[in-house]
C-alpha cells in the first residue's frame, strides 16, 4: 500500500465517501501497513452504562475532521508511515466475553506477526487485555494508562474479565510489567479499595488527579517517562480520564478530570518512547448526542498516531 499524500487529503471533501479512520481507506492485509487503525466493537465488559460497541463507527465518522499535519510538531504521520483502516475485529460471540476476548486476541496476533503496529478504537476497556496478550509475546510490556480508574479490580459482579479488571489480569498473566506501568488521572469514589491497593502493591506508579493538578503536565510526563524507561511500552487512553465536561459520552463518567488540552500535551510528551501500540476506549455514542466525545476520541487517536509514527519510522529506519 502506498502512503497517502497531502494532495489526496486535500482533493477529497472530508464529508464524502465511506467513513474510515482518518479517511485513510480500508485495507485487509496488515502486512501492507506500518500502523493499522483497528475498531473493536465490543462492550460486553461494561459494568454500568454500555454502548461502547458503537464507538468505532462514530469515531470513524468524527475522525473525518482530522487533517494530517500536526499544528505543533508539523509532523505528518501519513507521510512517514503506511497507515490505513484495517476494519473491525470480527466479534462473532458478543454474548460471551471471554470468547470475544479470544477472537480479539487472535486478530491482534495476526497484526503483530505481520509487523504492523496497532492503534485501536474500542470498545470497553476489557479489550486491552487480549490486545496486550497478542503484543507481549517475548516479555512483559510497559504501560502508560490514562484513566479515571485503575482497572485493577479482581472481579465485578462475579466476572473476572470486565472493563474494571484488565490490568490486574495482565499482571497476573505475566504480560504487563507493573514496575513499568504508570496510571494517570485516577479519581472517583469506589465500593472498595482493592483496585487502588493492587496497583500500589504491585509496584505501579499511580498519579491521582490531585497529584496531576499539583505537578502539572510537564512534571507528570517526566515522572511517567521515568517509570516506563525505554523498554517496549503500550499506551491505553480511557476517554473517562477526561472531565465529563469534555467527554460526557462514556460509561463511567467521573468529574474533576483532565482537560482536552492537558490530555493532548500529555500524549505528545510520550514522543520518543519505544511505543508498540495504543488504544482509545470507552467512547459510548448513545450517551454522546453532540458527537463531541467521539471527536475527542478521534483527536486523541491522532495525537497517539503522531507519536507512534515517529517511533515506528525510527525503528524501521524509514
Ligand atoms: Mn478504563
Ligand atoms: Mn475509566
């Protein structure tokens, strides 16, 4: 697949055509890509409000607002990497969460083996577990996790595979290195303290919103980079990390969160890490009548795409 040129972006009206992530067009073979944009329409792990299964389609739609050249860095990810929409993970057993996770894992294994780096739109946060299973084939990976919640609970309502548990399972399965994991934006009352406790006791660095406000974005970036180091690192962005004033269309909104500009600056701060992929999860279109949450999700995907493209191009010597 050829890279998409600026002329192609400029010559097509952004409202026209079939919606794909960032108007890149649809590709079926991950071997043709450096970075694969993937939808994961699954919300069987959502404990409260659902609707995240509709996230990929709405993020695709709102991502038509995204233009290629970054206004701060002047980087054009589409110029340095082969990037396209690889479609949605086929979920054939949506009423079976663990079966769906198996399907998601198999899809990402193929992407990983083909040498493409995945950037995904969920879906609820439980999808990050099968993605990490496919990515961490050699050794446990590091994680930048931006979220209101630690998602390190042991179980919810009798299930161990929900959107509140993926990173605890990932540590237990030996695919996530808790000492190279940083959780940013944590807040909101809980029924019990076990998730917070697990994160701290396993060695994760947890930056609650209060500390975030006190340190400011730049110092948080420095602290986070100190945790991940230069080993392989995945980035997972839960849209509920943002204040619901900016992103109301999500399952578990928590007030007192990040602003959109803080989140954008934060993501830019991870430029140069050994990034192996990322996701934006928990956008729930049924709770997003204005479409703004999907636009914010698409924009965070674009910020991630820019830092991923730099890393991937550097790694491949493009
Ligand atoms: Mn989450
Ligand atoms: Mn959350």
